[in-house]
C-alpha cells in the first residue's frame, strides 16, 4: 500500500473530495460505527458528497493499491479495519426522492430507513423497512431486507429496481434488468439480497400503499414464556399473510420506559404488524393474552413512527455480537426450546433471542435473496463488550446449534453482528437468468469482473477469492 500519511498529499490526489486522516478532529467520529463491537482504524476516511466523489475515491485507491471498505450507518460493521484500508463513509449521499405517482423511491446509498419512511408516508406510501429506523437503506436491502411487511409483500430486495454504482475501476454504472451491459443485468441480481459487486450510490425501489395498520408490542414476565410462546406458535396457521410477528426472550435494561417490575429483567416480548387485517390482529392478541395477561400491551393503530418503536431496538449505538438462521416450518413446534437455548437473563446468556414468522407467497423480482428461504428466522444477539464477548458468542452459538436440524440451507448473513467469518450466500449459483446472453455466472466471478484488482472489502461478505 502506498497511502500518503500527509493530509496535503492525499488531498492533492483526492481533489475536492473531503478526507479525514488519523489525528484529525473528525477521525474518531468518522470511525465509530453503530455497532461499537468493531474497532476501526483505517488509513483514512473519505466523505463523498456526490457520485463523482465516490468514483474519484475508488480511482485513487486503485492507484495506491489500497483496499476499500464502505459504510453508511455502521450497523453492518463486521470486522476491525486497519491501516491498509480506506473507509468510504457514504452518509453524505442521503437524498430521498419520492415519485408518488409511480410509488417509487430514489434514495442515496447513505440514507437510513427512517428517512425514507418519513418521506414516503407523506404520500400515503411506505417502504419495506426493517425494525430499526437507523439502519442504512443500502446494506439492509442488499442483505435481503427482513421487516414488518415481509409476509404481505416479501423481502425488500424483491422491490429493488435499479442501483447506480461505482465498479472497481472507478467507472459509474447502472444495474437493472434492462441495462445495455450484460454485466449490469447480472449485477442487479447480486444487489438483490446478495453481495454488493460495486459501491452503490443510489437505489431505486418500489414502495407500497398499506392498508389500515395495526401494530403493537406486548411484554410478560419470563415465567410466562412457555405458555405465551406456545400460544403464539399455535395461532400462526390461522393468520393471514397480512400479519408479520416476532416472539422473543428479551433482557430489558435497568432504566427506560418500562414498568418498574420489569426493569432489568428478562421478559417475553411479542411484536407484530397487521396490514389491513383487523380480525387477524385481534385473533393473535386474544390467543397470547389467554395464555397470560401482559404487563404491557401497546396494540393499536400505527404509522411509520410507531413501527420503528415496537421491536424495542436500542435507541443508540451499542456493542453487539449475534447470529441468525433461516428455519423450516418445524421451528414453530420448538419455539420454546429454541429461544430458551440462548439463556437470556443469565449472566452468561444473550440479551435477545427472537423467532420471526416470515412465511410469504408474495411475488418478487429475481435475485440472490428476494424471497425468504424459510418461514421462520431465528436471531440471537448479545453484548459485544470485551468482558462479555466470549460468553455472548457461546450463548449465540448454543442457540443456533439447537436449531441446526431445522436450518433452511441459506446463511442469514444480515443477522451475523460483528462476525467477520461470513461466506457468500451461494458462490456457485448462477446470477443471470437463462434469457440473458450472459453465461452462467457465479457471484465471485461477477465480482471479479467488476472489481478486477480486488479493491473492495464489503462487510459480511467473504473475499471473492475464497469461493
């Protein structure tokens, strides 16, 4: 690597593109991802303000033979960064444009989901957002995009229409199903739930026009876990695809907006969203409440702001380590066992273990991961603080091991917090449909053709050369 350590020299190479070097006032802020379990000490941080800035940064990195890492919010930070890497912070490319007539959003790759939802809701529309409003749109979508509308509308990646991106040579490209270049036609399949094959600068995706939204979160003491979780599992077959729900063991913090008797204690946490099915929402609530009166029940009409609250995600940056598995239908019958295996509430346990019901028959565009591989998703997460990290990793591993025989066969990469040991979804699978002139193309092959020097080091994706 030939990265200049002098700010003036690097600035001369970057031109008008802002750069932050170690020792500068903004360096600590620029290298602090949302997931604080990961330490970042790159050679420099580039702060692009335009697509052209991104292209210039890649061109310079290629000249200097420096690896490139991309970040927006940093929820997906997976491994330490060192002096051999250049970090491109995409948060400056956060423009959100809503085409209400066509129900389409055009969004800068640095935008977060809450910004999109707020802009879309003004037109009676919403995107297929996840549980946290601070998650970056690009990383969320490229990982599939599991959220509150997965059952009625599918994964967010299935709504992705186009991606503007910069390849490993610094060329600005546009990936879409009808792109003139066959590589760009294959690239849109990779961006839809697979590994990025370039640095995205703008995404275009379809929005939905939801019906009457009913949502809520319910909390019980952990001693009601077996009865409540069993009741949730039993009612699922009767619910329409309008209803997406998740049941969890959750360790509440010692302070916060919770009843005093629950503070600092493990609880059972049900959260759900119904899009236009009032009767179904009532049936779900009645079933779990019959198993035990909840201490908290926030069920009621919902908007985008309400949907961003019911999962009880941490309000700010935390150090987290976690993992996930896509599971087969048998997970419902073993929900009590699977969640209990994470030992939430124990000193050596996880902080949260959840089972998401995501079964859906919604249509989706072709791509690596545009439909849920299984009807359930197990997600386990715990503290990434140094003194607890080993215990957390063991608890996460125990819970995932308990579900091994139910595995649906696809790695839940988006739910592997602070885990650098991640393999591609399907390294030998074809990304190009048979109707295209491009021959069968594996994910790694496509990445190599678009990044011939291997500059890019995307988070939660194994290096291209390992497949």
